[in-house]
C-alpha cells in the first residue's frame, strides 16, 4: 500500500510521517518512507531551485513541474519494489503536490501519467497563518498569500479525490491519533 501525506508548508507532514512510521514499525509492519523531492539528481536540482526568488512565478513553476515529474518517475521503481516486498510506503508529498503548486491539471496529469497514484492520501489541513509561524523560512513558498491559494487548491482537490482531511491544528497527539485511525481502517487493523 502506498500512503501519502500532503499539506501546505508548516502543516506538520514531516513530524506526522515520523510518528506514523514509528507506530507502524511498532505494530510489526515493514515500512518504506520516501520524500518528494528525492535525493536523485533531479530532486537535488529541485531543492536548489526552490531557493530561487522566482520560484513561485509561472515559468519557474512549469520547469519545477517537469523536474518533479522526472523525480517522481525515478521514485516509482523504489515504491513498486517495496510494495512487492509487502511493505507499506509512506510518502511526504506525491503527485498531488504538483496539482496544487503548479496548478495546470491537464498538463500535470500528462507529464505524470507514469507516476503511481497513492492508495490513500491524508491532507493535513491548517490555516496559513499558523503554518507560517511553524516554518523555518527556507524557501519562497512560505508566503502567506501563496499558501492561502495553495490551501484552497488542496481542499478543492481533496473534495474531488476523496482525500482524508485531518485538522493539523488539533495538536501533535490528536493529529497522530486521527491519522492512526484512518490508516488502521484502511489496513484492516484495530487500534
């Protein structure tokens, strides 16, 4: 099974993924944790480009969309091998990040046609003001106006794609419990 956590910067994805992986591991479930962008050459270039002051501009976003698609395709082999080995794959971001950040659905779908879609997407939803207060100021996406637009797009896609939306402002333990309940139900586990 391939599970993805999505959300705006500062929503708590990294922390919740670590907690989810630990919980699954404690339950005796073999887990592979992956990130987008990856550590591939394409992923490293993406990380570098995200630091550019023009990173939120349209042409830059189109370039990033292509790089993310390439990076994602590289990641597919690792995900498929893990699933064949019976592992649960937990991803920090996936295809849907491109849908909201680059925001040209038809084109994003075309360039990502070979990318596997997750079996479960958990959207950690939080207001941009709180998210900004949690951010470390590393990239140009940590802008309130930009995050307002991104959050709106996430919620629109979540409604259409039947994501599980988790209130990420509820506190660390409550959010983790909410995520565990959703994942346990999907895996047929009891908590």
